């Protein structure tokens, strides 16, 4: 059973030590140029999840409660990569996208490697939910700055 305070600390440490840090293999950019601002403004929420589909449909109904990102963490021993992928894919298509929300997945058993850099948090299976229009607007700004080159 995961402990919420421990999960919050672990995820915040990952944000500070990796997600906010400029990386030469990523063109000198941090993996997420907006993470530091979100962290400093406490504009994200970490929750423990029970069942991915249930948790994601609840967010579709209730929204993000004024946060830019809601991170739902799971013990990867309890939720396989395949289960998480199916739930996120299904929830995005059927519930989240129609509400201008998008869930992204991160699971230790499904490495995401960009330019040789592992982007995974590594400890937890996670669904990261945010506004699709906000994500697209920020992606356009970063594209104009050469982030994706």
C-alpha cells in the first residue's frame, strides 16, 4: 500500500532533480520547461489511485480542481503497463478528450527514451492529466522556441 506523503515527496524530488533540469541530450532544455513554475506555484496535485479507469472518469466528471496537472500514482505491482495503457487510452477517447482533458501515462515497465534519456519517474505507475488546450498552447510556444528541433 502506497503512502500519499511518501509518493508526493518522491514525485516532487523527481520534478526538482530531473524534470526541471536542463539536459544537454535534450538540446539544453529541461524535459518539461513548465514544471518549475507549476511546482513553485503548487499548481499540481498528486493523488493515490485505486483503479485507473474509475480515477480517470472521476476527473472527467469533476475536472482538475483548479490545478494545471493532476498526477494519479499507482503501485506498479498492482497496475500493469498494459492495464494502465488500456485505461488511459480508453478514458482519453471516451471521457477526457471531450472535456478538453488529456491523460499521459508513465509506467516503470514501459521505458520512454528520448535522445538516450529515460523520461520515466521510475518508481510509480502514473496518469498525468491536464488540459488539452493548455498543453497544445504551451507546446506551440515551445515549438516556436525550437524545443522540438
